[in-house]
């Protein structure tokens, strides 16, 4: 198994495999997959983008990506609205890494790959903090994030009214905070 840092172009080449894993992991319908394709293509062009592919030979076993979050972006604005001013200043209104996606295909789980992708995605980042959203019922991911030092910043965060509740989580980056 190799974990490869991928250029945006390489992420695009692997996009069908990325979407297959993503759709299986999150139970997406074909129209939702199409929508996600457009979103990911936009994400790959963002400032500070880092993408990782876990390759078993030529087979994609997992992937992760993120970038430097910025005002005006969909996720930033929704999370901004959900935070108190002090929390915004501490976590959002400064350079921050947005930990956007992490997924490992079903046959490759519980072998440490998710943890490795997580660590490699954050390794050496210049932003002092990182942020993510995770569904409150996603216990595998929550266990992983707690183990890796993430803390809950906002509970019951929703991307749309009536949608499932998420946690907004934050992690301090840097040498003293592995
Ligand atoms: C979350 C996910 C990436 C974990 O990948 P993984 O390769 O299985 O993770 P690891 O083997 O590195 O496990 C790391 C830790 O995560 C936790 N964990 C992983 N799977 C778990 C499960 N099914 N139940 C409980 N805890 C789990 C454990 O704490 C585990 O450590 P341990 O194996 O020593 O107990 C994977 O389950 C996945 O792709 N899920 C679907 C996509 C997703 O939800 N992504 C996160 C979106 S925010």
C-alpha cells in the first residue's frame, strides 16, 4: 500500500474511483454523485489544496483531501454563522486547514489506513488550526478524530434545515499537538 500526494490533475484522473468509494461510504444516489463530482472538481482547485491517494497496486483503497478555508466559501459561511464571535476568531477568522474528506473503501478498513491518511493530510501544514464537520452518528470517524486530538466545537450543526446533525470539530496543529 502506498500513500501518494496527488496533484489536482491526478485527483481528477482518479475521480471516478474516488466517487465510487465516496458513494458507497455515504450511500449516494447517482444524481448526488454527479453533484459531488462538480463540488470535488471545484475543491481540487482551491488555495492550499492537498490530496492523498492510498493505492493498492492500481486500486484506490482510500483518499483524503483538504485546503485552506476562506470566507465566501459555502462551508466557511455556514460554519461562521453557527459559531459565537470568540470561537470564530479562534478557529475560523484566521488561517485554517479545512479537512474536507477522508474515506477508506470497505475492504481496507480497520487496518490503520484511515489513521495514516489523516496524519499525512495534516503533516507539516502551515495553518495553526484545522476544522472539519462529521455526522454526529458516524461513530467510526468520531472515534478516529477523538483519538487524533480533535475536539467538538459546535453540536447539532446542519447543512440544511431538517438535515442530519453534524459536529463541527477543531484541532490545533503544530509540533506540540500531534
Ligand atoms: C472513518 C474511516 C475513514 C476509518 O478508516 P479506517 O482505515 O478503518 O481507520 P483505522 O483503521 O485507521 O482506525 C483508526 C481508529 O478509528 C476508529 N474506528 C475505525 N473504524 C471504526 C469502527 N467501525 N468502529 C469504531 N471505531 C472505529 C478506531 O478508534 C480505530 O482505532 P483502532 O482500530 O485502533 O480501534 C472509515 O471508516 C471510512 O471510510 N468511513 C466512511 C467515510 C467516512 O465516514 N469518513 C469520515 C467523514 S467525516
